[in-house]
């Protein structure tokens, strides 16, 4: 059976299946796509968010082969690497950029001469290429400084196709079902859009989206006309203060949902697509919380998603994009499928779990992939977490339990304001068993001294 790596190499038009990759989990890339001269919805990530973004780069270990290179902010906990080895992973080479906590991963690599030299040496020996989470001008600068060839499209293409404006226009052009809404590229256009959509406020709120917003940032719920006027005033004040000339907004009808869905596919340079999988997405307040596998969509809905992927893939290839694509979809409370809410033409959170699902969740098994947020008064090592999880801890022999996908986001817990997250897959013979492992995870995590959960469970 072909591996994800082989399929990805083919989609990128890149030679033999044995090619090497340098994986860069630059999860902050959407922020770098946002133009400074474009008006957006206020809201900037704090220091804790930067630390979390950097720590998430450790998820790339789940994709890497031993001949690969993984670019990280900090070196992984040795006991976590040993755990992955127990599960069949062979440790790749890695570079730890270090640097100031508030610096993004890519900037930290750019400022570390030793890291750049290590990348150059690996590139020369392996003829590998860079596969980032997404491409911005910063990753293009890393390519120039390190000599590491880029395996993905350039940032100008990436920014264009990841805009919600692009998604909405593409759906309109292809006749893909979407919610009632408007595109606004200026405040005058936004005011007109809100006026045209005002009758919908009698039945449902509207939602205002920043075209480059992500993970719940850049989204405002507009419940009534008074709220619409308030937001317009706020944005006009920002224009008067900062002199913005452009805007990139989407205004849409808010849909009551019965399910959020994420599906992934590969698009080749020739426009051919290959589905990678469909997952039920767990979303709260626009923020991604995790996935459920397998999904519960009926066959006809799954076929519609595959048809939609083929249509989107052809358009993306025409516009110069190739590689991994994730699309957010949703099912309304009335059963209506909206097969494209937005396009994420980059690696997605679900990308990093491709191998976990294929190798550790065979047919008949279930998985709940979740981030468990918590606070801690001090960092703790992986060995302490493993002891706390006890018999609930996933082992290859047992085949059920709590599979820790990344430890670094938990390891930052004593820093960055005490915030940490445990990224884990709860694997079992039923969804109820997965929920049982999740509850055990929450319970046992709190047996570690100084740890308290933050946020509510999402079933």
C-alpha cells in the first residue's frame, strides 16, 4: 500500500518515492499571510499563543521517516522519542532552533547560524526538500539562506488560495452550495453587504470573518443591527487612526450545525486529486478542538465531498497550487451539506495524524483526537505524564488507550503563563470507549502536582 509520503511526492511532481523531506511545522503561517495594509478584525495572539505555535512543530515527528529532517523550536523530550520508537517510529534527524520565546519557529531558524549550517549539510547529503506547514515570505527566506529547495508552491500562491475571499468566489463560480453571504473589500462594501443581509437577522445571526483569520481569530458574531452598526463604527475608527485603504471581509449567514467536517486530499500539478480521508471535526467558537474517526456521514455525502474535492483541485492547480488541501465543511441542523466552508491549501492538523490512523486505528476501531488544555505551576517531563496515565497509556501491544501525539505543547505548561496542551488520540473499539479514555486522560492528568484542566470537555 502506498504511503502518504509517496503520494505527497507524486503530487508535488518530485522524483522517487525514497526522497527525503525536511518538515517545518510553522503553525503560525496564516498570521504571516495577512498584509499589514489590509484592515482586519482586531485580535493578536499573545505570548502563550506563540509558544504553543512553536511547540506544535513537534507533530511533524509523526510524518517523518528516519532519513528526514524535522525543524523544531526545542529538542524533544528523550523519553517521548523513546515512546514513539516503541510504537514503530524511527527517529529522524532534527534541528532545534532555540532563540527567544516570542520568535516564531522560522524566524528562530533564520537567526541561528548553526541551525542553518546543519540544514545545509543535511541538504547536501540527502538532496532533500522543505515541506512546511505553509509557505510565507519567511519560509522563502529560509530557502534562500539554507539552500534547502522548497517542495511547495511559493507564498504568493499560498496566500491567494488560502483567503476566504478565494474560497467564496470559487464556490460561486463552480456552483458549490454555500451559505448566503457577501464579499467586502472596503468598508463601504461591508456596510452595503450588512444592509443587504439585514433581513436575515430576523431569523439568524450573521458572522463577520477576516479573510485570513484562523482558529477562531478574526470572527465576530453579529446578532442584530445594533451590533452591526457598532462593528462598523469600530472599524471606521481603525481606518481613521491607521489609514488602512483596503479590507478583506466575508459576511455570511450563521448556520445552526449538526456536524463539522474536515476532509483532506492531494492535488497534483496536473489537477488530479486523491482523497486522503474524511473526519468529523470538533469545533467550539470557531476554534478547532480535534477529530473523530471514522466519520458518520452517509455514502452520498461522502461522494459529494469527493466530487467537490475534484472540482476544487482542478481550480487550485490552474492557479498554481499543488500538495495537501484540507477543506472545512458542515452539515446544517436540517441535514443540508455545505461541502466547502473554507479551503486550507496547506498541511492541516489532520495531516499529522495520517500515519497514526493508518497504522494504529484499523477498520473496526475508533479514534478521538483531541487537545486537552490545562494549566500547570511548573513544567514536567514526559516520564511523569506516562506514569500518571498508567494503564490508560496506549501501547502497540494493547492497541487501545491514550496515544500521545506530541509532548512539547504539554511541556511548555510551566512557562507562557502556565498554559499547556496535551495532544493525544484516544483509541478504542467504540466511540464510547474513546470518550472513556478521554475522561481518564482528564482525570489522570490532574493527578500531576500543580496541574488543572482549563476549558470544558467537548463530546
